[in-house]
């Protein structure tokens, strides 16, 4: 029976500061490091093991994975990194404090940008310091100017089909360390959640989400490990 575990990275420094982060590369906060350690300890103590891991190109997800694997004595496992597992690109919101943005444009507009399914934030200015299009990790990638949740789902699922699903079909146990919105993309697909309902799904930081899958990768059960 294929087994998949999803972990949203531990709290980042910009999570702590209540700022929109997206593709900007921000490190874990002290609490985030603790969450990653605790996730690894929990998976180890519950007897989980893995054959292959996937993560994004962003430090907070990579470090969460490495810290958890170290707790499990599994740093030697193969890890595949891909930009398609990056967080949603928040475009022109990147770097702004969320409350300051509410004060600037109003609660309703910020809610639309954050919680609508298919309305992206305004694009990033071409001269923004948060423009990562020249970062060498994105060579050959058309970095989006901003993304809705729908956009994020549309670029995550091809990587699921191309790389992750084949690993599961070959009976490999898979661990993914990613981000709130890239994980929501996978949860929507795996749990068959509607467009309307997925916008209300929250993914907590540092909590392993276990999927027990049938051979055809349909979901038999899913649960947060700390709740079982």
C-alpha cells in the first residue's frame, strides 16, 4: 500500500513577522527549527520510514526536510528538488506585512487576493528587489509575476504526475516537504476537494500529514500524525 507524507515547512522568519513570502527565499525561525525537529522525532517514534523525498527550491522547505531526516537518521535518502513545489508566488504582495496591506487597501481586497481560488495578487514590479527571475536556480524557468491558488495547482500537478506518482506506484514510501499552497494543491487532488472548499483548507506548519493510498493512488485515509 503506497504511503505518502506531506509536511509544510516549519515557521519561517517571515511567517513570524506576518509577511507575504512566496518565492522569496526566507529561512526558518527558531520555532520553525523546533517544529522540524519535532516532526522528525514524531515520524521516527511512530515507525515511519521513506525511500525517496521531494522538496522545493526554497531554503525553509529544504531545511525542514533535512532537520526531520536527521532526527530519523535518514539524511542519506535521495532528495529531488523542483521549483514546481515552491510556494505560491504572491507577486506585488511579496515582502509586505499582511496587516499593513490590510490597512492600505482594505480587509476585503486582501481577503480576495489571499483566499480566492483564481484571482492572483497584482504582479511584482519589474524593478522589485523581490524579483527572483535572475536567480540561477530558475535558469530556463518562466518565473510567474504572481499566482492564484489555481495557478499554483496547475504547475504542481504536472510534477506530481511526472515524478512523485511514479515513485508511489513503484511502492516507494514518499516524503514531501513543501509549502502551504503547494501542499494544498496536492491535498485538493488527493482528497478530491472542490475549488470552493480548498480555499478554506489550512495547512499547519511542521505537522506530518499522512496519506494511505490504494494501488491506483486513490486515498484510503489521511490524517495528521500528531492527531493519531
